[in-house]
C-alpha cells in the first residue's frame, strides 16, 4: 500500500501551467518518501506480512539427471547470473528480515521453500516466534516423506497455515485433505503435481488439523487484547 500523491490545485502550483508538471513530480516524490516512512514504521513493525521467498532448492540446481526434482524444476528454474542470490542466500535474507522486525508477523508461503531441508525451516521457527509458514502448493514435495512430515506438523502445529495455491477445484481440495488426514499410501495426482514421486497420507490428528485449517489463522487475525492490570 502506498499513499496517493496529493492532487495539485491551481493555487498550489501558482496557477502556472508551465510549472504544473514539475510541481506534480515534486509532490509525487514527497508522497513516495512519506510512503517509505509509513511502511517502515507501521507495516514493517506491526503488520502481518505474507510473501514468497525464492523457490525450492531444486530450481537452483543443474537441470540434469542429478536433479531429482527436474520434472518441476525445469519449469520454475532460477537461472544463475551475477546478482542472483542462491537458495541459501535467499533463506538467510529472510532469516535476517524476520529477526530485524520482531513486532511483525511474517508468513512465508510454501514452507518458505525449504521442503528440501525442513530442519532449516525448523530452526527458523524455533528462533523467531513471529514467524509462520503456509503449506500451500507444496503437497507434491512433502507427501513423499509422510513420517517426517507428520513429525514436523506435530512439532510446529501452532505455526502452520493451510493453503493451496492450486486453483479451486473440488478434487484439488479432496487431494490435500487426503494427504493431511488419511494414512493412504502410494497414490498419485498427476493432474496437480509435476513430480514422479508417489504421495502418502500424513494421518494427522484432529487437534493438529483444526489448528492448521483455521485456529492459527484466527489467532493471528484476531489476537487477544491485553487487559490492563
């Protein structure tokens, strides 16, 4: 969000049509400076920020037979070039931003694109109580490792938010629910995911599902008000 530049009236520009464009540009510049200050002091300090940090590690690796995520990575490839951060550098930047603004609630999309290394994500969640992540569009990457994911969901059940980012078809929702709720083994959803990996259900308990589906989001959007002693 950026405040609009004030409209220039004839009186504020001196009524001179020659200087009006310069006056307007000056007003825009002042508004932009004000916007930066507002974002820094209000949105960055007290708001809820949701953002997309990079891509998963496979998108940064060589596009060859050594990349086991090649089927999807080739589509979302991050081309290496001067000035382009590596996956580790992107995540380190995110880590520093969250640490710098402890009054801001950060929600990183897609497990912060750390599906390749959930331990890295776990360390960030442990270090920053203002850090959350949604699970959207990473079912194909996580369902192949159901035991590790079930442990991760239980450990961080208060910090994970349900998301999809895969359209709104009923079958898409049924597939995500199947992965989260059942203990079904070795099934595929090729219309949703571009990987050859089989999917497995996590079998999460109702108490965890309730938090992931709704309660965690409600708590962030409607935090309990502190009462005066």
